[in-house]
C-alpha cells in the first residue's frame, strides 16, 4: 500500500523546507521529497548568506552602453557567459532586458516589496522555533566602491531606499576602516546597509529548519521528483521507501522546476544564473566582521563558519554544463588585495544555479490546468531571503487562510 500525506513538497532547499514548515503549522501532514538524503545541499548551500531586507529594487539587466560592451567582451568578474550556450540563453536574456525597463522595474518593486519587508521577520520566527538564532548576525553588510562614478551611483541608490524606512550609512574611507580595519586600501566609500541579516552557515540554517520540521512530525524522503504523476484527485511520487500519494503537490525545485512543469505543458520562462564560491582561511589574526561587496571588483567576501567565502556574480550557461569557475579565478587576486586571505579550505570551488524569471519575481500559486499542483520557485538571487515569507504565503493560499499580501503578481498567468 502506498504511503499517504496531505501534501508532498518536492525539493528540500530553503524554499521547500520553509513551505513545508508553514503548511505543517497549519495542520497539514507534509512530506518533503528530495534527490538527496539531507536538506539544503544544493542552491541553498551556496550564497552570500544575506537575508536581504534592503533589496527592494530588483537585480535588473543593465542598460548603460559601457556596461553592456564590457559584458559582451566576456572578460568581467561579475558576469560571464558560455558562447556555446547563447542560442539557449539569449531569448531569455532578451526578455530579462525588456522586463528591466523603468516600467518593469517599478512593477517588480511594487510586487516584491511586501515579501522583502517581511523576509527577516519570518526568518527570525523560524530561527527561534528551530533553535538557530545563533546563526544570525544582525550587523548588515557593506557595498564598497573604488571609483567616483560607482560611488555616485551608490549615493543615488541610498537616496532611493531611505524613504522606505531603511537605515543606510554612507561611509568614507575612514568610516570603512572603522568597521572593517583589515580591508586593504583603494576603497573610496561605501554604503552600510544596516537592516539585512547575515547568516554564518546557510546550509546549516536550512538543516535546522528541516530538523524542526522532522521534530514536529514531518517526513523527509529521498525520491525522484520527475516521477510525479496525477493519481485520481491527487498526486503520486516514487521514493526510496515506496510510492507516496498526496492530495496536493508543491514544486519547489528551484532550477530543476522545469523538469516538472515542462512535461505538463507549462511555458514558464525560467532562466538560470549560475554562481560559484570558495572558502579561504584568513591570514594571521585578520577578521572580516560582515559581508563586503566590492562593486568595481565584481565579487563579495562573506565571513562564514567555514572561513571567508568568496562569491562570484552571474554565469549564463546551460544549467547542467560542467563547472567553469573563471570568475573565481579572476576574483581571487582582487580579493586577496582587499583582504588577507590564506589557503583555500575547499578542495574545489562550489557551483550552484539560481532560478530566475525575467521579471525577477518568483512563481507562486496553483497550476491553472492541474488542480492540487502548486508552484513555489524562481526566487532568483533571493532564495535564502524569501524562502520563509513565500512559504507562509503559499501555505495561506493552500489552506484558505487570508493571505498577508495579494498573491496575484506572483502567479504564472502573468506570462500568458
């Protein structure tokens, strides 16, 4: 006899685990299914560790000619593309460019604001319940600039954000040194975003949330999401422990979500931005207190439990293409000049894939032609940030509770 549940959530990253917890809190019997034995081992593991309460405006496609020319030359640290992948990724990039118009950015801002503003609140509630508050540092992060032109853009960004109640300090070189005394020279100024939280081990945080889910009676099974099929009025998926049947299914597979919605006939423009990281030990007694983005260098350094994490920008490639960590190779000498990095902790760079929609909003809601099938993916650069808040919204929708914000902007019908 097949196992049964009220809901099966496919994907045990931060998005899937958060959705499972919120559904469980509303009385649903939930099973998480993942291809790995544990939680948080894929995209959720590798990121800057920021709960980005200050990112109200989306990561839009650049429109300045100088930036576009620089990216086209494919020699930058913050962006890289595979030439052979261009026939695949170019149509998506064209849609991304179109959605990054002033009107498109305004729409995304309005839609993402309710999610961003509750992101840290929802995380802190789960951290408290999971006993994981020690992983959170409420010290913000620094966005640093090396040129007058980039610094001026930073000032303009701060001016746009301050009306929304955000605490942002504009730092000169001395101010940077006061907060981060072990950074090297060459930084003209910076923005200190004080509202976001920084997580010292994103993978451990997801595992803590998954442990809470299990303690509360949930199940985490290893299985193949691609076996998902309709079964009468419900859904069935194969696991290592046998077939599981549930009344509803949630697709929270991040960059692999198209393995489910594609065969079901949904044309959702899911794109992939790959990224890399590697950990280094600090030299001597050097300390990095908070994440620091070197805007002109095109990389970010973040203090993590494993060491100083060097992260890259976006790589546009086929999702399953072999790793090509050229951005890390370009960034490492610059990073060593900024902060005294020692030897690498990891044997090799880590690679992950960010699931992105052209408007930089997630897909959240019920599949229009398949009752009981729900989507929760496409969180772009903000998977860690938005997982708990979209999990709450999804659970409210699935259980008939009044949603805390209008879910219409996140439905897949916007791409019809």
